[in-house]
C-alpha cells in the first residue's frame, strides 16, 4: 500500500487524477478501522491532513461553507448557533478522541447509511462541493449524493472540498437511538429543520434505508398543516410521526429489527417536532 501526501489542494487533485484508486484519508476514523479489520486493502492512501484550506469555514453568499476537513469538535464549538442540527449530530459521534479527528467530509465520503451527519445535512438542504483536476467544481445536493450502501456520487477523480448550508432559518433538532448511550452506531436517527419564514419543513432519516433519505411526504404534510402562530396540534404531530416511519425502508440486523426502527423513527419524529416547536414559540412564533 502506497501512502501519498498532498501539501496543497491543487496537489491533492493532481494526485487523485493520477491515482483515482487512492482512498482519501483525513481523520481516518472510518478508513483505518476498515483497514485494521481487513475489510478493505486499497492500493494507495491519499493523506489530506496537510491541506489547510479543508480545515476552515467561512460565510459566502449568505451561506456557510464548511471545509471537508473541519472536525466535529469545531462544528460543535464554532457552528452550534448557525448549524445547530449538524452540531447536535456531531455531539453524538464516538468519543472525544473521535470527534477531534473525524470530519463531515469523511462522513460524507464513507456514505454509511448510519452516518450521523447525513440526516441534518439532508434536513437543511445542504450541497456538497466536489472537485477534480480535469472537470473543476461540481455542486451536488445532499439528497443526490448518496447512491447506495456506502456509495456516493463522486466520480473516480473527484474529492470532497466543502459542504454548503444555509445558516439555520429556524429551529433544528437531531435524535439518535443506539444500543447504549455513547460511542455507538445508530440503530436509527432523525433530523428536523423548520423554516418558519418560508413555511418549510426539512427531514433526514439515518440507518433505516440503504442510504440516508428524506421523508418528503411527511415534510409536505407538516408544512401544509402547521399553524406557525399556535401551539402544536398533537394529532398533526402524531400523523407526522406515522409518515416518517412509513418513509423508511429498514432491515433486521444485529442492532435492531425493521419494525423497531419504524416505531423508533415515529417516536423521534414526534419528539423532535415538539422540541423544535417549543423553540419556535419561545422565539416569538414568527408566521409566514
């Protein structure tokens, strides 16, 4: 196995173009586990840690541009007010050591259905900025990025450069169920994002389908039923939960059954909606 180290973004793109089979590595929290357990044995690793620009974030065109190498700890500390759903999900990732090393770009690259960052990115309508030396920059909506179990929409010579997301226009929530309270892969997870000014609802479901997915029918139902100036209707919340559970396509595995995952998603959907609605009303209950 060869170890390639890029000292700049341009060099990283050039190396990936020359060696498309090289597996990018930043935090290594997914890749190294697979290598250690002999799940995969790539011909080359492409180390992106020296590429400083990947570890920065900024505001551009009214949106947040979060570099692929920004670790979870910085998402929590620096972006908790502007991307609360993503920060909440980051808090549930592994141990402090993993959160210090792991990155949103790595989570996207692994494309695991159980990845914690995926549901809040879907709920917030994020876009993934990717680039290759041959074809330049391409923007991929989060909902189009996941194409199969641990498969993403990257071309063989492309690298993830950043994630773009609008600063939260309203309350966001993330909920996750695991077989214990910490350092656990999600049995299932759910993210919710409310946009009161536009009357929109965003959702994201994790670990309950071959890929992370949105619950679009549930989104449309809730956006049409909510009275943004009134207390939450319990019947609306219950129906929203049912639709979220119905959107999933889970399997039975060692972490949980399909039936349990559907039930848990319904419960998490109702709970996150209640939490988000309480935040919305506390902020003044702004209507459209």
